């Protein structure tokens, strides 16, 4: 049986299609067959979640008068920008969507809109690594026809952040809500009032965006601009590594108008460790020698919980502190943050000396993430992705809170978080577990698969206009085309 049809039939049967944009459930099989890389492996839970996430991703593709857009929520929500776009998960959308066969069709106009100055787009609403994500997208699909025009837009977009959030010490301030992480331990005091902070989030995003602009500038031959932005990126990288690294972890600090190093929410001298401390590794900002903090991801007293990676240290006194709000980043599990952390872990394995010791950890956490994509509905366990999850129960807590409060209309329509598009999964399989990478025009593969896997296959993988099939056959008995790993160009 066709593997895509097998999974799509299952997902369609379990779905109440409340909201839809352009590609209905009835068209999901045909669309996925055309567009997505086809994946098979011995781990059927991982395989199922992979197809479930492509099945949900296509629900968020919306054709508008401005071209195709990618939404975060399926229904329109009051705080979104034009066409229901929200910039918070833009980097996740591009990381996932760049692997579609017609990625340019679905993402080019979305990129153009998000780089516009139109106030109703709200492209500076939340902190995001937009420029870095656009560079990675271009590395997979190819550079645009007019890269100079794109570079001008990227610089203008970044300058907006410098004007709005730049500090005299060269770093950036933010609040936890504009980081898309409201009511965090580091960002909200015990009086529940947000505090301005110098946080690993926005500072890492801006550092990564500066390096991306420098690389774009080199590609178009503007060496002066490249040098300018690389110098600014280097300075910010050094500041992050010096000022935000404290007691063996990257942490958020108060900003009170001076170069303050007073940590947020000290309780008996204890400063919160939060999952945002891993974000600098998303962009290879930290120096070598600090990677031991990744061991905490499997520590059940710190970040490891039955339902996933907690967004805050479980041993902190304010872990899961009570507040009447539907979205809390004070310890609950967020797929958004899990995706960021797994990208960071992938980078440590790939680029840091000795990082290969974390290979088994990557699979362990990816498998846990895959298994978290469920919910009990009407007495049946069904595939599900939503906003935040209880660390210890198979319960999507935002949904639970909204139901308990009568689904207030100001919080958005009923089942607003169903099929939530606020994270990645397929890219974590493709670029992480299977190790698909690129250097210029060349595709390379360095898998992180478990030692007991006998095979895997990834076909209909499009890179720079060419279609590839990647196969691993440990003994040669599965595909009968030789032992080991092969990369085949199909057209």
C-alpha cells in the first residue's frame, strides 16, 4: 500500500476538519505525494509523526491576494497580522517548508510579505530569526533572481530591531511576551509584572541574522557590508558569551537602564535555568567547552519529563507557578522550544568536537517528541499537535485551560490550537536524524540513526532543483542495491 495513502487515510478518519485554507483533507494525499520527501524507517512511531506533521503543515498553506502564506493558527486570531500571519514561528515554517518540491511557490511571497514595512503585517511583533531562516531556505532552493534587492530588505528589517530594541552596550532588550514566551520565570516577577531583560532569545536571533546578512553580502560581492555585519555579529557573539553565561548556563538578566547583571527572580540565591539557555547553540554562538549542559536534557530533576523537555528547571521554586493564563512558559512543554533545542543539539553533534557523544540523546529526545503528538479524544488516542503540554500528563494544557474557561472569544475561536503550526518536526528528521546537509551546491548526509536500524529511505527530496533519493541498507538485503549509504540524483 502507498505509504502516504496509508497515513493520510488514518489521519483523515480521525479528523474533524473544522477549519481549512486551500488544501482540504480530500486533497491531502495528492498534495503530499507531489510535494513532500517520502520517508520510511524501522521506527513506525517516528514515521507516523513525520507524515502527520506534513499532513498538518499543508493545512496552513493559504493562497491570498499577496500570494501563498503560512499560518500559525488555522482559524483567524485577533493578534495576528494580515492574512492571519504571525512572525514568531517564521523560522520554523521556513525550516520545514524548504523541503517541499515547490518550496518557492509556497514560501517566496510569504517571505516578501514578512519583510515589508506594512504595519498590518506585524513583522516585528515577536522576536524571530527571520534573516537566518531565509538564508537557510535559499541554500536549499537556490538564491533569488535579484539577491541585491533581497539584501536591501534584510538590512532594513534588521535595522528596525536595532532601533527598537538596541542597547548602548550593543545587546538587545526584550520582554518574554514579545519573545513569544509569556509568564516565564525569567521574564515575569512574583508580582506577575513583566520585566525588561537581556535574554538569550532575541540576542541570539540578532547575532545569527547579522552573520546571515554578512553571508548574503559576500554572495552579491559587497565585501564592505559583509565586513561591517560580521564585525557587529562578532561583537554581539562575544557579549552573549561573556554577559549571559552565568553559573554554567545561558540565562536572562534584568535590564534597568544600565549594563545590569542582576539575574531575574532570584529565590534564595537560585537563578532559573530555562530552556532558552540552549538557543545560542541553534546558531553555533557558544565557544567549545560548554556542551556538558546538554546532559541536563536527560536529567529528570532538571529538563527531562515524561511528556517532553520542560521549558524551565523542574527544581526551581517557581516551576509551574500558578497564573490565570492559557500560555505559560514557566515549565510547560512547548513544541516550539523543543524544536529549537533539538536544532541546538544537532549543531553540537555536527560542529563541536566530541559532540558525537550526544548522538543517542538526539534520537531519544526526537522519539519522545514524536510520541508526544497524541491526545485522548472521545476515549480514543488520536494524533494531535497543539500549543503547550503538561510535562507529566498526556494533556494539551492550553486547550484544557480554554475549555475550563468557556473558550472566551477574545482568546480566539474554538479549537484554536488544533494542528498548531508553531514548531518543526519533519526538518528535525531530515536535517537532524538523517543528517541531510549542504555545502554550496553539494548535498551530504551524516545520519544520527540508532545502531540497530537496518534501513531507511528518503526519496522525492528536492535540492537546488534536483531530485534525490537517500538510502541506507545495513546489509544490502532490503533494497538489494548494495550495503551502506547511497545518494542518488533522480533527474
